[in-house]
């Protein structure tokens, strides 16, 4: 395979061509080259700047912030991009050292997140703030789900992180981690479910149903496990519950919770069929709710 190298101007021109041809709708610029921000960040920024300034491209751009990037580079990326990635990879410094000993979380990665938070408040109002995401490799460093989700919660609350991605490790031959075990596929799924509870359902990390080893059980989704422990004996009255309480009920999400609140202004909800019409998964919610003071039947023929 012949290796092709593009300068920033050539890469921007090529993207502009294929974008005008309708083959792509956005751009993600990254690099796998080790060498820090000065070596790899400037070409990434130059490419995005050419697209914005020379070709007047106003579509989606996602930029990777390379380890070791400087504050001025982070600010430039925020002015150019719709989304930036600062990939931590490990749950904390100790776990990252096992995954990528050439990276230092405290000096190469976390400062960029702090600058993002500071710059988010100081950029001119006319500049659109990009979202910030990160990624974690799951499995080979031995981290627990509690470690991951406690750290992610802090990033959501204190660093304005928009989203975390969880990538289950897949060992490759002839690499330092070739003999590391592959984690269960369900673990990645459970992490995403728990992450949604943190982002959209008002849960805190210390409320999640971690097992003694700090991991989420693989057999049930974490919201259902929490409800079984807390709501089975103390069901939520749908006609009086706050939005926060409704979101704790399995089968009720942000959309259906809002629909329930609106429907209550028109009359009382008395049947599981009322919840189904409003978008809730009524059968899933039934064991954990009251409707007009009564527990609904567990099974209905209409489901």
C-alpha cells in the first residue's frame, strides 16, 4: 500500500472537493503520531483554518486535541470546530500509565480540559462554543466501572464534558497488550446505560448499583436494579411525582416524563394504557408506580 501524505492546504482542498460532490457531510481530523501538540496539532488547526477561511466551509468539523497541546492551540480549536476530543483513554493517571506510558494525564491531557472550561466562559458571544468529548479504553488497565463513572461524573459537572465514549478493548497480536483479556461485550453496554443515567436522568455516580468489586452487574440494566432496590416497596405516584422522581422509574424517559407532566394538567392518569399513549414503556414501569393511588396490574393483554 502506497502511503500518501497531504499538506494542510492539500487536505483542505481534497475535503472541499469531496464535500462539494456530496460524498461527505463533515470532517473529523485526528492523528496517531506520537509527538505532542506542537508536532501534530498545528497541521490539524491549519487544515481547519483553511477550510473555514479560504473555502468558507461552515459545516461540521471535529478536531482531536493532541496530548501536550498548548492553551493557544486549544483556543484556536474552539474557534474553528463544532466538537473537540480530548481522549483520556484511562480512568485515571495510574490506569493511563498502563495503557499508554508515553502519555501523562496530569500534564498532557487534563490541562486542555481545564482550558476548555475557562475559555468556554471567555470566548466572545459571537463564537459558537464547540462540545467536548472524551474516550476510555475498557478492560486492559484493570479499572472498575466505579472508577470510570465517578471520574466521568466529575468531568460532566466540573469540566463541561458533553459526552464520554467507552471502547471495549480488543487485543492485537504483536502489541504490548496482546495477551490482555477482552472484556465482556455487555460491560460496554452497561457503562453506556449508566452514563445516560448521569447525563439525562439526574443520577449521581454513588447511587449506581455497583457490586462489591466496583463493577456494574451484567445481568440487568442499572436503572432497573436501582428501582428494584428503592421503588419496589415505595412506588412513585405518577399523578403527583416530580419530573426527577418520574425519571427514576424504569420505562419512563425524559420525553415521556415531560408528556406525563403535561397530561396531568388535563386530568388524572388512571391506567397503564394512559402511560403507553404518552410514550412510556408501561409494562416496564408497572411494578414501580401507583396510578391514582393504586398499583396497576402487572400484565395486560394489550401489551
